[in-house]
C-alpha cells in the first residue's frame, strides 16, 4: 500500500532539558484525514513533541515538515497561520477575557488586529468581527458553553475550560489539530458528543493528532496509533496492533 | 474681582496640570493595563517630548555668558492661523514622534525581557536619556540650566486668567480627543489581542498572535501619547528644566501609582487615579493658606500625603489589585463612525 | 597604572557591595527586585544619627541601634506585606516596594525635613602611602574613616556572607530555598524562617551600607539611598541577580569601572559627566546581551539573542506589509 505524502512529519527531532533528552531523534508521520493517537507513559516526551511542532520550542536537531514546508524554527504564530494548532493539556484560557472573547481572539487573520484599523475602523474590520462572532457562538453551542459566553473565562469549571480549549483550537480554522488529552475531566455524555464531533470534522478533512491516556477513547476513535517511550516512537499501527505490541506493554509496565 | 480672576487662573492651571498627567496615565494604561508592559522609563518619553516641543516653538539661542544656549526653530517659518502660531501644533506632533521613535529603539532589545527586568531596563534607559544625554548636551538642550521662555498658544498679557483658562480649554480638548481615541482602540480587536498578551503570552502565541509586534505597537503608541503630554507640559510650565528636580524616576512612579490605584485597564479608572493624586496635592499645598495650621505641621502635610499614597498603593496591591475602577468587560462594538475605504 | 583611581574604585565598590548583597539575597529568596532597598539604607543612616544625637555621640550605640532598627523593620515588612505576596509573581512585590520606598523616604522627610544634615563627625587626616600615582604625581592617599573603614566593613561582610552561605546549615537552606522553594520545603527546610532571616541579613547590610554612605558624604539627604539604587541594580544584574557572589563581583566591576573612567576621560577629553553613563550603560548592555549576568543564574525565562529580535521585527513588518498588499 503506497502512502500518500503525510500531512505532518518529524525527522529525528531532539530536545534536551537540563541534560535529559525529552525527545530523542524522534521520527514519525501523521497522515491527512486521520485521527492519530499518541500514547505512552508519563515522561515519554509527548507534550514536548507537541510544543515543538507548534513552535513553542525549537528542536535542537532534526526537522519538522507540514505539507511540503519545513516548519521547525518558525515562530508559533507563523505555524498557526499555516494551519496547525495545539490545545493545552492544562487549560490556559485567557482569564480576564470573556469566554466568547477567548474564541474570537483565536480566529486567524483578523483585519482589525492592528492599531491603525483600531483607530480608524474600516468597515471590513467590523464585518469580519460580526462574522466571527456568529461563528464563535455557534462553536460555543457545539460544546454547550453558549449560556456562559459572557462570563469571564476564569469562572469556568475545569471541565468547561477543557471544552473552551477545544473550541478555541477549532476557531483557528486548522488543518491539523494537536490535542493534548482533550476529554480529561469532561463528563461522559459531553465526551461522546465531542468525540463524534471530531469524527465529523475528520470526515470533512481535518486531521487530529491526539495525546490520550484513556485507552477506550484510543481504541474507538483513532485510525492509527503511535506509541512513544523515552523520547521516540516504539510502535506504530492500528490501535489493536499497537495495544498488543510487546514493546508497548513493556514500556507501560516498566515505566 | 481681582480675587476671582486669581482663583480662575489658579484653578485653570491646576485643571490643565491634571489633564496633562491624565494623558500620561492613559498612555501608561495602554502599555501596562492592556499589554502588561511595566514601563519604568516614562520620564524618558515625557522629557523627550517636552524638549522636542520646546525647541520647535522657541527661537534658537546661541551660547552666551549666562546660558549655554539651546536649539530652536526660527519662529517666522510657521504660518499663523487667526493670529495663533501653528508652531504649537507642529511642536506637539514632533514631540509625539520623537517619543515614539525613542520607544521603537528602546523596545527592540527590551521587549523580550520579563516584566520586572523590563521595568529595570526601561528605568535605566529612561535615566540615560534624561540624565546623561539631555542634561549634558549643553548647546542643544540648555544643559543643566534648561531653558525658559516657552510661549503659550494664546497669550493675554497681564490677564493671566485668560491665558490660563484658554490653555486649559486647549488641553482639555486634547485629553478628550485622546480619551475617545484610546477607548475606541481598546474596544477593538486590537485591544483584545493586546489583552491576550497581557494574560498569557505563550498561549497567545500558540493561538496565532504575533506577541512581539503587538507589544511593540502598544509601546510605541503609548510613548507617542507620552510625548504629546510632555509637549503640553512644556507649554504649561513655560520652560524645561533639567532632571534634578524634573523628569525624575519619582515622576515615573507617580504615573504608576495613578494607574495602579485608579484601575489597570480602565481608562476612566486611571483618570480617577490621576485626579485623586493631584487633587490631594492641590489641597495639601494650599491648606496652610486656607486654615490656620502651625507652621511646622504645614510643611509636613506634604510628606504625609506621600506616605498615605504609599500606604494606599500597598493596600491596593494586597487587597484590591484591580484598582478602584476595575477593568470592565469589553464588548467589541462597531463604533458609530466607520470609514469606508 | 592609575593607583589613586584604583583605590577610589575599591572604596566605591565597598559601598556598592553592601547594598548589592542585600538586594541579591532578597531577589534570590523572595524573588523580586526590592525598590525600597535604597531607602532602607537611608533609614539606617538617619537612625544612626538619631541615636548618636540622644546618646551624646555614642558611635557604637548609633551603629548598633541603626542596624537593629533596620533589621526589625525588615522583619516587619515581610510580616505585613511581602509574606502575603508570595506566589503572585515578581511584579506585585516590586510595586509594593515602590510604595514602601515612598513611605520610608517621606517619613524621613517629615521628621528631618529636606535640608542637608551633617553627620557631625570629625574626619581624621588622610593616610598617605609612600607611593606616587603616576598620573597626578601626588602620593596615593586613603582616608581611614571614609576610605579604609568602608573597605574593612565590606570585606568583613563579604567574608561573613560567603562563610554563611557556603559552610553553615542556614546558608545551605537559603541557597536551597532560592533554588527551589517547594523542593526545599519537602526536604524539611523551614522556608518561612529562611525568608525572615534573609530579610534580617538584607536589613543589616542595608543599614550598614547607609551608615557608610553617610560617613563618606558626611552629610545626609533623604534621597541618599535612592540615588544610588540604580547603580546598585546595575551591579547586581551585571553580577547575576539572585547570586550573592554575583553581587560581590558586579559591585567590584562597577566601582572600578566608574573610577577608572576618569583618567580615560582626562586623556580623551570626554566630559566627566558622561561617567554616569557607565553604570547605566553597563546595565543596559547586560540586559541586552546577557541578562543572567556574569554568574549566570537562571533568570526564569528564555532570552532570545538580540539578532533574533531584529529578525522578529523584520518578520512582523514584512507580514503586515504583505497583508496590506493582499488587501
């Protein structure tokens, strides 16, 4: 079976923190239009890898490609511009902005986000603003947060903040979404709804790369799974294959 | 009658003074309240604005026996509208631009520093600007002597109350225009983006904001306003005098006090902060002449006021860090007039 | 060799180091830049004067009384203010210290007024060394009270602090707390106690520093300490904020640099006033190039190099331009 060019690929990326190689010559690929899971024991380097893909850290060695373009070393906002977004595992909402504002601010390429437009107010700016306002409210409805649209983001509960993280990520109109434990702390009903939302979005062409510890979610949602241990991938394949992989079992039991 | 005009002059002078500091507070609010930039070099921008404007509206003076002289512009090049020289308008604009340019150069190396380092760096740079350069460029700035003789836009000779009142009118208009403009900018998507930088810079970057550029914009624009305030201050004082007693770090921290006590992020709040600070000063300075107080005590009231301000600042930081008038929930509303281009 | 300037530089470094060590200790353990430090020094100087006034020129009582007073004040500050600001980041206590500086300086003004007050000591004669300074041709001199005493005090303090930090349990506890307070707490260190002790030490050093400045100037003004605060910050940041050794190093460099500038100025004709540029200039350069200072204590945030900042700026401008063109 010939593989199409992967949407995202890392080639031997390495990142060291204080003498410890968090990510160690990691090479992997994510295919377009899939929900790919990333599993592994704590400390395997999964979050660090995500932070490098999104541009918060630069890899010391190796490269990262998105589509045909190299994105390693680019500032985060450039990478988001190209269609990659990451949600934070521990939600980092903008606390003193309202829930809706948290979403609005994530929408890309707003013509109003410069001081000249702010002062002189071209009509284009405010038309765009109204458009994304509607979009934002729809997105909030999807995650059932719309009654709280005007509340300060800091007033949300933990689970609600995770929903906000997801909604905010989706607002950036991404092609690839890096999710870091997206449903941890969310109630089961809403979790089901979200996961079916992810499937719908995938059907529409979005790609998800998801760090997840909940094996049920991994088994039911993911098309492919990559297992990481000590900074590099140790197994790759369908969820069933990876779950049975000896190296993976060893890593989890030993870690 | 003479007493009344005296009072009018005095009050007008005070109100103009308040407006000048109000503009400073609004400018700092843009940098600090909105973008989270702890600018401790305010006097650098204020001072540059003052000196720049002073030079634009006065003729150059050559070095002489009692004075090192200073730069200026031959006033006859400025056209007059209805008898008023346009040099003042130019002076204000040049002042703003000078401060903005200074801010641009200061910003590039300092914006990457964390808040407290940024404060120390800007403090140092502000001091360098005023203490080292301005004070020592003898022929340019008048050196340690500074220079006086800065005219007002509207002069009424002996009728000081008219001069003061007219100047207050001018400055009040400036404050109003600036307040409306900055409020509008705060409620815009740009203001919203700035606030994300303040809240969590890494998260802002992770969701597509070019935080460096946003900080730069806020810093430079705020500095422009500080320069404008400096110009208005030079006209108010009718002189610029070197930074032994003027343009000291104390002035910077005064603006901090106004913004933090008044309400960070709220333009009305910072104006309230400015008012409280200056009104207290006005009252304590004039108190001995209003009521009978033992002489020794009269002088000390001045210092008690500052002690009280320090106490209030600490209490606010401890128990009400959002200030007297906290930042309101922003609603990005389409403003009433919008350019269609 | 410019011997007199070198000697003067060492004396000045001695003054700076007294303040710098305290400032560094507070930054290391309490994690903030104490803008009231200069005024704590001033309080020390004025209180010593006060004690000497009421005890009839008892120098010992004056010095000890001042040190005790400033140390007690430091404890009070921690108790009332700074202990409540733990965990709120570096800026909240910084702003509080600005308020504190206002309170301290104006309290002094309200008691003593703004007039200059003489310390009222009789200066002993300068010692002359049997060496001639090659630049001026004069004998190298040092005043026992204004020059030698500060150097001795500084040296003793430096040695004491070094010994404390390196070889005592308390010192190790302080270093551990500065490094990682949570870890320190888990290993059984009483972090609260460490904080108070740090304040006491900083207070003692500040008080002593203030007295030294007063002796050197022989006059007191309320702005005494505050006026050298920026120079002290420069020294601390140059050495490496949060490191007491860095402070010592930074103070040494700062004191020498300024004084060694004077002969350079004489030779090259740069006006002497530009000597002020040196401490501020060093501060700015350090912050631009290497904010962690010589010692290189981690500053708690990533510092991209300057070239990267220029690149960022060009990048952003280009992006904005492209957007406009695209329409």
